[in-house]
């Protein structure tokens, strides 16, 4: 196996430990457990990439545990980078075991989506996705081929989890997967779709910024007025369906927030951030270097297009779609399917602030609306500690998570484990 061995001994130990062939006919990848990975041509010249990590749980066969698909946000942030090595996978880039890894309990399929993200790529004659629906259809085509390659997963409970911009991609993917199943294109047991700090209704998120910041004491009356004014201008663009202009206006609002707050961290308003610290979601330079060297070699992908930590072309091709809401898709899931819909939100997030999420949830109209509205919101505690609140009704669930912002899995993995088990029950 070819490896860049400039990492310390613990990295080497983590890569090699637990390598064995048991009930899985998988391969040795990066870290413990059996794995599989491959490209799928979902359209002519457009290739998605998946990386399957079979569960390392103590079970007699991997089919005793569910399959979770993880979609990253962005759009354009790589699941095979941030998802595996920063959030859910068995080890980090230093080779340290992650106690909160989802792979300890279930099989996890990380997908680089949309095409052009991470290891996924577009040939010269291919096309990037320009709509949310195209992203969803590409993912369905990936699953058609994946389930043909691994038929044992056809009868395993399937759950789709995502965060951030995945709050737009995951619901439409779930809906299209459901429709493809009805048409007989594939066989699967899709049971839930769960979105974290979701960008499902962008305008609701943006409108919530000024009151959120003011009520938290982060801006004064003047800052509230300035941010509100720009949010109102963005709302007018959205109502006029000037989607690209709305995206540009969003950049103006973020600049106003930085000026009015003195540089609050938009992913977690309570995180201590040094004035010189620069953070962009999913773009840790050390992680990018690690994936392009160690991971690329370990997976035998050195002859393939270079891994992209955040492909700006993916983002720009979707610029006319980024501010379009996907709430109607969530409504269709609740009306037309038996799939459970879950939403969780770290209450310290500003980018996809919890009040905005609650606003669009409260406007959803489906048969179970009254059941959800009348359901009590209750606290959930883990080992006696208050970790948040939950509300369930009409196949819709909402979780408010303490001590977390945009990245719940990283900032409150205990609460995230509770949410994960609620939907999957690890079986």
C-alpha cells in the first residue's frame, strides 16, 4: 500500500489496525474496518464518488445494522473530507480514533455530491448540476448502480442525513429516491431523511439574522436596523425571483454582520475565535493536503482528477438555485410518503439560525400538521445533563441542540448520537 509516512506513529497504527477479512468482502482503505469506494457515471461525462465504510460494530453480519448516507453542504464541500475526517469517520487526519464515529454503530456511505465535489468530477464534455433536482436525480442514479453492486443493502434500513446546504439536497434526493422505487427502478428501505442546521428556506434564515443577533446582545439597535434593511432588500429580490442578485446581496449582509458585530463567528456565535483566524466550512488546508496525499494514494486514485476540498465552479453553476426554497419538497415528503422527516439545529448557529428554521417548519401544511403543532416540546437529557429539546408529530421531528452551532456532530456529539439513535435505533 502506498502511503505518505510523514505522519506520526499513531497515524500508522490507526491505518493498519483492525485490518482483517471477516463477513465483509471489502477492501482495506484508510483507518479500521472494511471499505469500498468507486466512481459512478450518473450522466454522460459526470461522475459522482462514493466511499462506503462498513460498520465496525460487534455483529455477525453488517446487514444487522442500517445504512446511512451522509451528504455534505456547501454546495461543493466534500463528504470524503469534512464528513469522514472532521465529523463522522473512525479517525481524524492525525490517525486518532474518534469515539463518536457513526461507523461504530452502522454502515455509512459518504457521497461527494454535486458532481465536481471532492473526488467526483466532470469531463470536458460533461455538465455540472445547475438545479437541486439535477443533484437529486444524479444521486438516485448513483443509488441504482450502488444497489446493483451491493444487493445486500436492498433490504437494510436506509437513512439519509445531511447538514447545511444538504438541507436542500437531501429532501429532494429522498423524494426522487421514493419515486424511483415506486417506478421499479430500484429496491431499498428508505425510512428517514434528517437535515441538520439546514439551508432549506434560505430567506427565512437571512430574515432571522437581525433579531437573533439583537436578542443575543451581539448587535445594538443600529446594527439591528442596518442588517434588517439589507435583509429586506434581499427579500425583495427573492420575491421577484432574482435569484443570482439575491445571492450577491447575501454577501453584502454577511459583510454588514461582520462590521456590526466586530467579527462574530457565523457558524457558532459563542465560539472564541482569534482575530487572525480564518475559517471556511470544509476547507481546512491540512485536511486538503492529507486527502490529496495519503488518502488519494491509499485508495489508488493517483491517476484520477485531483480531490477538491471546495470546488467554486460547483457553487457558481448553482448560483441561480441557491436561494430557492425547498420547503415544498419537505411538504411533499410528509404528504406523499411514509418517510420520517427530521430536523436538528445547533442553537448557536447564525448562518442557518434556529429561529428561521422554526419559522418555515411552522408554515408547512400537511395532514399531520395539527398533530405536530399540538405535540409538547420536551427536554432531553443524557446522563443527567440537559442537551436540548425535541418535538415529534405527524412523522416530523425537530431537535434544538445545546452547546452547538452549525456543526452539531463536532460540537455536541453526545446530542447528535441521541438524534441518530432516535431515527435508526442502530438496527
